[in-house]
């Protein structure tokens, strides 16, 4: 290894953060190309008793380095959290699956019980999902609570592989009496489209444990949205539903409105840039009138909503005591004054503040 690389690694390792159960190399820009370059990290892992979390975000890890790190993890039975987003910068796409396979196999061999698996911002595509497929199906993921795969380029194929792996994990964990109870699912910007979203919706419905679903910017149209709507109503503890920048249209929005009638724990709904259209907005308003008692945020911005539909939404949330933000950007300018008047006072007389510009984001 070149002397400059040694100096950089030494400097970075000096900044290594060690918390309770956590070893962090986050954001250090390490270039871990081979086993030699990973020596100090391997040593730190081996010497860390009771290691529960490893942060490798913002570095770049090659196949040989991943194998070396994996070897060090093989006896870490207390391990729970993989914070491994953005750790393959500049790597060939073909390098990522074997690296992930090695790390996953090590956690399986260690008997780890994962809670968090974060591989966001790694552009690994469908093959990358194959790289974690065995891990997701294993006992190591029976306890998984958070799965974060934002901006990974999974595509339809990756979405289907992921859905099948989660389904298998749920099946096997259920047979052991402790079914997979995933709480947080994040997979924005993955080009899942209708088929990928539909496959995942089936897994969501099976689990029924989700509290947060984040799937913005996935090219999902009304068939996929309808499938997700069917699934979310089976997740009674759902708190956050973020499908920003997909394409609901009337059919998808009405299906989602019907699903919302079955939920009582939702606090945040983000359907901005989803073309819910006026009919869809009115259907959502009807669902809001008697449901979603603890709603805090609602985003229906830029959905091709008419003034009449926007007013229906405003009236529907008028008595939502916990509402903090209503975003109806994109409503016609002539409707702004009426919306402000509608939201001027709630039943207790507290003032509701809205902008007097075209930015219709209401602070409640």
C-alpha cells in the first residue's frame, strides 16, 4: 500500500468513533481495496467485545476488503445493525454482489440477530439484491425491524427478488413461532414500477407489521398503487406512508382513500406529485372526515386538484387537533384565499397560519 494511503488510513482511523456497542467509520472516505488496507478495521472489529453495530457509510469497500471484514464478523453473535449505505462508491457493479455475499454469510455464521440493514445509496441493481438474498432468508433477519434500500436501482427484477426473500423469511420465522415483524421499509428511487411494487405489496400484506413505508419516485402507476393500498390496510400500526412522485391518478387515489379508512395510527401521508386528481382528493377528504384521528402531516401538492377539491380537503382536516402541516401547493391562485379562510380558526379558536403567496403550505 502506498505511503499516502497509509497516512490517510491512519488519519481516518484516528477519527474512528466508538460508542456503546457501535464502531463507526462513517464518512471517512476510506479506500478499502484489499485485505491489507482493511487490516486496522479488522483488528478493531476483532477486539471489540459485544459489537452490535458497524458503520461503513461514505467509504468504498472492494471484494477482498469485504471478505476480510466479513471474517472478523464471524464470531460477533451480538451484532444487530448494518449501517452500510454508500459504501461502494466507484466500484464496478460486478464487485458488489460478492462483497455483500461475504458480509451476509459472516453474519449468518455468527448467529447474529439483525435489527437494521441499511444499504441505501449503493447502485447495485437487481444483482445487488441477489447479493443479500441469502441473508434476508436466513435466521439472521428473522428479527429485522428496519430495511433501508433507498436509491439502489433495484428495478422490477430486484423488487421481485426482495419480495420473495421477505416472504420466505416470514414463512420460516413463523414456523419457529416468531414471525418477521418488519417495521420500517425504505425503497425510494428504485424504478420498481407496477410489477415490483405489486410483489412487495404481497409481502407487506403478509407481514402486517409495518409502521413506515417510504417508496417515492418509483414509477408506480395505479395498478401498483392499488396493490399497495390493499396491503397497507392490513398494517394497522402504519404511521408514515410516503409515496411521493408516483402516479396515482383517480383509480389509485380512490383505492388508497378506501385503504386509509381502515387505519387509525397514521401520522404522515405524502402523496405529493402523485396526480391524485380532484376525484382522488375528494375521496381522500372523505376518508379524513371520520378517520385518521392523529394525522400530523398531509401532502397532496401538485396533484392536479381543483379549488373545489382542495377546499374539501381543507374542511376535512379542520378538526384534526394534531395536524401540523397541510401541503396543497399547485392549487389555483384563486383558491388560496378561500383555503386560508377555511383554515383560519379551528374549533378552539387557535389561529391557523397560512402563506399569502402561491405556496400553500399551512402551518397548523
